[in-house]
């Protein structure tokens, strides 16, 4: 396999769950790769569709798991959603159906939230409903979201993932699954902000000054991690350590640039 295109990349964007670790189980070789990238002349960002945690939460979590991480190394779909709201809906009144961490993230971007961090509100003049991967979901949030959507609120969602992979073959219902329920109840489809929206990579390219074609996205999901790279003209590496099986990878209509068993083999290729 020719790895020249891979080795020419200057910046690597890593998905986390299913790519570097699963739950609290760190994959073999993952920490060694991240520690070695600067020596190889490569920059890296942990890029996640998981809006249930804030960027600062990821720094703490990654360090606890043994990974090197500074603030500039993390970019989440929650952060991208805050930027999107400021750019496309400045001053809008927003109802958030998400975690307290996502609430704090949007507040840090100056978003005008009508609810408190638990989702409670008495306001009915809502311009935008934002749905995240809500691991603190209660029925009242669904009720409120449907109420606003049926009355004309714009529907924005942090990410389209159906499930979040967990250890022992288990999964959690992710943002995409929650949005399917809201769409079935309201008839309104969301605009998804996170991967595979190329905006995730375009924003990073602007921030770093590195062109898209010199950026590589690494992940375990064809429809988010790989699709975002393909949509943005970046290099893509699919790892078979998470959601995607070899059979799913072989059947993909559009193939990634590289398919590897895990990030350990990516490290070998870069060396």
C-alpha cells in the first residue's frame, strides 16, 4: 500500500470513541501514536461529534486516559454548533435539548438560551431548537422541543450519529436517533452541524492555515468520520476498531483513502 498521500498530511483529525478508545479502554498503540506525532512533524486535533461533553471536559478525560492534550487539540460538534449559531442565527432565542455541559459550551459562545441547564423554561418565543447527544434526556425536553418545532422554530442538531459505541458491543442512542423521534413527532428535519458537514474541517483549516488536502481525518464511521473528509477534500483513514465492520467497509459505495485495522497500523505507516 502506498502511504505517500498519508505522509504528506500536516494535520491529523482524530475521532475518539471507537478510534482511540472505547469507553475507558484505550486501544493498543493509541497513546504512543499521539505522543509520537510531533516528532514526526505532524499536528493533531481530537475531533468529536459528541456534544454531551464540553471541550474542557475532553481535555480532562483525555489526560486521565493518558493522552497528551491541550486546549488547541480539541474541537467538538458543540463548539462548532456555537460558532454556527453566531454566524447564521445571531441574537436568536435558542432552546437547547442537551446536557449541562453542552449548555455551558453554548453559553461560552454567547448564545441566548431560553432554558436553564436542565432544560426547564416558561418561554414560548423560541427561534431555534438545538438538539445534542443528550445523556441526561428527560421527556420534558422532548415535549418542549416538539412544541417549538411545530410552531416554526428552526431545527439544528449537533451531530447525525445514530448510536455511540460502548464496550462489550453495547451502544447508546445518539443525537441522530433522538432527532428521528423529534422529526416523526413534528415533521421538521434538522440541519446537522457535526461530521459529515464539511464545515468542521473548513473551520479548522481556517484556524490552522493548513489546506484541506493536507488534513487527514481518522475515524471508525463511514457516514461521519470518512464522509467529512471526502466532503471537504481531505485525506481519509477508516479504522476497523469501532462501528464499521470489514463487511460494511467492503460494501461502501465510496471507499476511504486508507482502511486499517486500528491506529496502531496508522502509526506504523507514518513511521
